[in-house]
C-alpha cells in the first residue's frame, strides 16, 4: 500500500534535505583540502594564481565527491529517520496505521531518483570537469619543479631510431598528450645518446611531437628547440586507453568506448565494469536507505540508539569494502563484470530487506 501524497512529500523532503546537507558538507571539505594542496603544489609555478587554483579545485572536486555519494545517502537517511523518531513523528505515523514499509517509500524513491540523476547528469559533468582540470594542470605544472605528484607515468618503446624511455608528470585524459616530459634516448645497441626535456609530448601516428624542448647530450651543450620529433611504433588507441581511466569516461560515452576498444582488439573489461557499476548505482543507493532504516527506527525512549548508529556506519563501510573488492575482482577478470558490479547492491538490498522484515514483522 502506498503512503499518502501529503505525508509522502513531507518525508521525501526530510530525506532530500539531510542527504543534500551531508553531501554539501563533504563537498566543501574535499574542495577546501584540495585547494590547500594545490596551493602547496603550485609554489613558484608560472601563472598559478590563487584564483586559478580555486577554479582548478572546483573542477577536480565533483569526481572525488561522486565516490562519497553512497555515504551521503546512508548518513543522510539515518539522520532523517532519527530526527523523525526523536520528534515522535514516526510514533504518530505508526499510531495512524502506517507501517515502516510505507514511510520508507519516500526515502527509497529519493535514493533511486538521486541514483538516476547521478549516472545521467552528475557523472558526465564530473568527468568533463575532470578532463578540463587535467588540461589546466598540464599547462600550469609542466615546468614547475615543485609540482610533481609522485605518480609519474613511464613509457618504454622501440622504434627505427632505437629505444626510448619517456617519463611524464601527468597525462591529459581522453587524449594522447603528456605534460612535464623527460625522454631518455638510446641507439639500437642500447647506448645512451640524449636526454630530451619537454613541456608537452603529443603522440601522433608514428611519432612523438615534443614541444618547448631542451636537448642534453654528453658531447655538446644543451640546445633549445620549439619542437622535437621521436619515432614511435605505439598504438594510439592503446595509449589513449592507458591515459584515460574508466572513471573519467562519461556514462553516455561508455557504450561507444567499449565498442571501439573491442573493434580494435583491446581489453574493454574495465570500461564494461564501470558501465555496469554505474547502472547498479540506483540499487546501491536504495540498499543504503534500507541499511539506514535497520538501525534508525528504534524509539529513543528504548535507548541503545548510539550503538545502532555505529552498527549502521559499520554496515555501510562493510558494503563499501565489498563493492571495492568485487570491482577489483571484476577488473582482474576473475569475476564477470556484471556480477562484480551488481553483487554488492543486490546483496545489500536483500540483507536490508531481510533485517527489516525481522524487525517489523518478526
């Protein structure tokens, strides 16, 4: 039986308000910490003004905040139900003949709606902003000696000119462009010939184009050039796949990306897994509401609410860890991507429903 429209809207608004409150709080915290870290990294980087760092942090934060949305659903739902219980509104609802399943309907609807919006609108937006942030970082930090993140990219290749090892500070996602590049060149016998430092390196079909270059050799002084070419046999699709993690591909582009990789004979498991994970997002959010309900419906006058809340937090983290483990198994090919993506959401929903059945119906 469905809950009445007036009471349903009231309960739904309480869920929306607390969930958004938790998410905005986490978003602001992540933004502040990232902004401070970017200011530290910027140092004496040319053009790295506080205003630009604030803009860059704003571009980077949505992708990070997306990963904490399940916890915003969990904690927001717990807060909403505990407030309703503390003010005895749930007691009045029960006295009016409304069951727990009925006053949980608005929360379930809100969770499903947030899940749909998250995969259909928020995910593409955060992916686009993340790619834009990588472009800004490449321009600002390419020449800054203090801007390294400790996560350098290394590429080794063999071509008609010999061997080359490229180290880059960062890569612009969705492209074949590297920033902050140092190339170590060797001849066919493996003897070191030159070190090439460049602000950027762009992979074309058959060669690397290095821009704003300084060439160092053991027999001559350093030379500066606007560009420098290095032969390459690397495949553009493989490099683009390596530079673009699945989390950075917008939801609506994932099917095309999967098909393109399969046509090229590349492994598309990680992208297929990401697509299934996003599809399972609404059900995962529903599972978080059910987990929150199992620990938030106890009347305050019975006591023990604190222990139940801690139990709910622990259950949420266990569900999150299980999700990460299954995704790792799916990415490694040990478990089918569909199973790995849907297993935590399905199991979490079933366990939450089972617990509520035991609590409410004995």
